[in-house]
C-alpha cells in the first residue's frame, strides 16, 4: 500500500494500538476544534501516516510531532521533508511536556488521536503538565470520552471526570464511527476538547494531595467515603472529622460529589493530615 507521493505506508501495529484515521472531513473538524491558525505552535502525539499532520501544516502551523514507531518516523521524514515539521522519536508517556514548551518558547495547541490502551494514563499526565498547553483536542474511545464529560450522580462520573473538569473546560466535540479507521477498531471514538484554565475552577491547597483524595474516593465505588478514604492513612475519627468539616455525609459515595464538595473535602483532609503529621513530631 502506498500513501501520498508514492511513499510506502506501513501496516498498523497492534503493539502500538494503531488505527489510522482516513476521513479528511473528520480531520478538518479536528483542526477546527483546536482553532489552529497560521503561526500556531502545535504538538501532535502519534501522527501515524501524517494525514492530520498535513492538515495542520496546511493551516500554517509549526508542528512538533511525537512518534514512537520507527517505521512511521521514516515515512513522515520522507513525506514532509520540505515542511515545517519537527519529529521527536519518543514514548509520549515518558516525555516532559513542560520542558518541551519551555524549549520552544510557548504553549502548544495539542492534537492527538490517542491509542486506547494509554489514553487514561496519558490524559492524567497531560493534565498534570497542562501549563504546557492552551488547548488539547484528543480522540478517545467513545466510552472514555463519555466518562470524561460526565457529571456527578452519573455512573460514568469518575476520577478523570473530576480532574479534567477541575483544570479545563471540557467539551465532547463529535463522535467518529469505527469504519473511518484502518484497521477498523471494535468501538467508535469521540473527539474531546480541553481548554486549559489559568487557574483551577476550585481552590486547591496541594494539587498532588487533591489528586490522591479524588482517586481514593473512586477507588472502590461500592464503599462509602468514610471507608474508601481509609487508604489515605488517616484514622477513622480523622476521616469522619474531615467529612464533617467539609459538610459531606460519611455515607455518600465519591460519584455523588461535585467539584466544590471535592475541594472542601480535600482541604479538610489536607489540614487533618497536616495536624496528624505535626502531632507525630512532638516529643
């Protein structure tokens, strides 16, 4: 099989979770969702055979592409040798996006068709390093996209919902049917945009601790918060005290809390953990 300009197109590799998007209309919609215009600095993760890359370059963007597949790197280098494209051979889960943005002197618009098997861990990493981006437009397995956009009280609401919505403005842009990919995946996909906020929507004492509290709250969905939060290392009385301070009923479950309630709970637990630590250092 050959691609543009007669360049051989490698077969998709299962170990990298590769499914190549073939529909130019969808590709144009992705670029539009990211608001890419001339002169923009764009980071593309997993450029594949370069169809989306071509559209980004044609929009006038300066593109940095991260690709782990050596065969695809060769194809991209040959196909785009005369274009404003820089290819970084790297594992997207192991990169420092903060350092990359500093190196290139600005925030990226991020565009990526994420392999299903790394989409959760990679989104978590991207949210942690969100200062490197102004907007992220990412494609997920449809059920993952539904979870990201879900609100409290919904069975799809979870860890990624809270973290995404605390730090960005989340929007499900559109769905992408499975038949538009080669090879065809077993499920449909969805494109989601994340407009990165300068400040979180809620007050957070310590971001790492906030993440820990959120993960604990969803760690065992059938457990009440008074039980699921025990993994934080606090005693039962301290957990109940923090829940009381936050105005959260101990018998509630994590999926019922909205962002403000998570913020109050994480704050109360953070203070409680600090008191326990200070108490432990007393002679």
